[in-house]
C-alpha cells in the first residue's frame, strides 16, 4: 500500500501546483507533458515489467521500481527548467509502471481468492485517499513552502516502502514455480541427479519493440488535436510509425522464446475478453476524470478544490463496492457480477445529460457516488477472475496486460472525447453573440474563469455550450459502457476457469485459505 501510494499521490498532488511551477520555470505551452510524459512511460512499460516479474520474481521488480521512482523524484526537485522537469517525470513514470502492475500481482500471489477483494479494496482506498488528500497537500506545499517539496515528500514514504518490501516480502510461489518448471531429473544408473535450472531468458528485442510502439502510439493519442491537428504531418507520421513498429513487434515476438507479450494473452478467451472490457473502462473513465472538473467549474461555478471534491465522490464508493463484490460473485459468478456493475454504470452515464442547467453541485456528486459503486462492482471481479485463471509464472504478464489495456483505453478516450467536445463547442459557438469568443474547451474554461471581459449574455452562452459538450462526452462514455457489456455478453466465457496452485504459506496477518469451494463457485 505504501508503494502504491507513491504512484497514487503523484498525479493528484502535482495538479494543484502547476501554476507555481510554470511561474518559476516557464514553459506554459508544454506543461501538459508533466502528466503526459509520466503516463506515457508508465503505460508502455507495463507489459515489460509484467514479463520481468514472471521471470525474476515480483520482489526485485518492485524494489527496482520504487528506487527508480525515488531517483526521478529527487531529479524533479532539482529541475532547472520545464524541459528537465518533463524528462525527470518520465524517469518517475518508468518507476511508476513497475509499481502499479507488480503490486496488483503480489496481492494475487499472497492472498487466496476469498481474501483478494478485501486486499484489492484496501489498495483502492489508497487511490481514494490520494484523490482527496493530494490536491490539498499539493496546494499547501506550493503555497506555503516550495513546489519542489511535492517531489521530496516521496522520499520518506518510498524509504519506508522499500524497507518493508525488503524485510517482509517473501515469494513462496516463485520457489514452487521454479521447482515445477525448471527442475529436471536424469537417470544415471541407480543414481538420480538434478540438472541445474536453465538461466532465465529475457526478450530484450521484444521489450524495446513494445516500448517503441507504445511510445509512438500514446504520443500520437495524447498530442493529436492538442499540440497539432489530427490531419497534420506529425499525427500522420506518428500513426504510420506506430503501424510499422506494430508489424515489427509482431514478427519479433513471434520468433522469441519468451516473448514480452505472448500470444496466449489474446488466444485465451477469458483474458482477451477482460482486456477488451478494461480497455472500454479506460475509455469511459475519461468522461468523469477529465471533463467533470471542467463542468463543475465552468457550468456550476465551483472553485478548483470544490470541483475536485465533486469528482472524489466516485472514489469514496468504489473501494467499498469492490470490498463487498465477493458477496456477489461468490453467488452469481464473475461475469454476471461485472455485467451488473457495468449495467448500473451505463444508467448513471445516461442520466448525466438529464441534469438541469445549471443545476446544483450535489447532483453530479450523487451520480459520481453511484458510478463509483457500479465500477467497483465491475472492475475488481474481472481482475480477480483473470488472475485466478493463470499460475504464478504467468500472473505478472496477465495482470500487466489488463492494466495496459485500461490505460491505453484512457489515452484513446482522451483523444476521442477531446475531439468530440471541441467539435460540439465549435458548432455551438458558431452562433455566439457578439463574436470574438474562444472556440475550444480549454480556452472557454479560461475565459469563464476570468469572466470580467464577458457580458452576462456571452458568459451564459459559453456555459450552455460547455454543458452541451460535456453532455455529449458522457453520452460517448455511455456508448463505451454499452460496448463493454457486449464484450461481456458475447466474448467473455460464462464460467472462468480456476487455476489451482499449491496452497501458499499464509501471509503475515492472514488466515489460511478456506475458500477452495467458494473459488470454484465464483468461477
């Protein structure tokens, strides 16, 4: 949980300090790369870290990730301009990718199926607490100390996480997996000798190909329509390069003995279905996480902190719903539980455009409470289901694949819904009174934030335009939820198979596994 806190706090604590950072270092035109650079590095490295954790164990990968994250934090605190800070944020992202995927895998390694919802819910509370505490702590440090402390505060948390990991994390599953997979016995007369296990082989060519392909793709999605138009030379070059590198990656991985992204990730129906479903989840999550704060500030007239609390309502019910999900899937199964959760999420997303204009803050906050409960019931059972279908030696790769698809879905959603929102705004503002008004969502939000130069009629027109654009985005998110339901209904298997490893030694503070019957029922 402490390791996860490093990654969870990072984005939320930084967001409120951007004005101070830009005022000190400059680089307003590229400051969005403080977030995009981190997201890029964390996303494209997930498959690599997943395979490395299956090859060398979770513990060394997690330790390396925490150390790399802390090195990046120290470097960020010493940044001398915006370019150096962005580069050091990429270093942080390289560590963050190792932390996110490996912690989720460790939870599945150490705890039996019946215990996993509670453990995963505790990990979810880290994100919930970070979404509330992060903006407040970031604002206090930036306002009363110095923005560089935002990165230095990671050091004591990371040091304690490192100590606890080195001191207390044991991997009995790794020992058993190596004994089963690598120990060979040869007969020499009456004597038996044990051959030495082969050295682990790492597909470095595949790792580089995956990294390069993901880098071009995420860069194209993040910057397209923002730094340059979609139908411009940079976008076309990046997307063409992505397609070519994807072909190269396929050929490299096909020949590799131990590929970074093995073919079974997509050949196995349960994993492929969950990959698609979590990709759709990442797509629809862009509506509340990116556009709801703009709606709260521009339409409802709330300040940045109050707008953040409207969004944080979702993170309050998500871990509670996730912790209770085992009571549902132990009765009706993983697939039906996920279908139930996404069906409620679809209804909530369809209800958002029905909110009155301008409305009250409690109305979207209530919808976010309901959405968090629905998505907690959807996501966690699918993650647990996939982790239950594979053994120790494949669990890191399987977990990384679904997290990668979710974050890739977020990148696609940001590009798709950003273009949708700006298109709606352009159409609405074509008939704007008086002319001279901004034509994209960011510019409109800034104009409404400093509305001294706007007439009452123009300000009301802009608010209604933003309301229409955000309503369209939530309808698009509802479409992503419907797509997810189709995947669950027609691609996901009715029953998820359960892989039975030998029972692990109980982790400190846990009870022995008494859930084998429940695990079979849950499948």
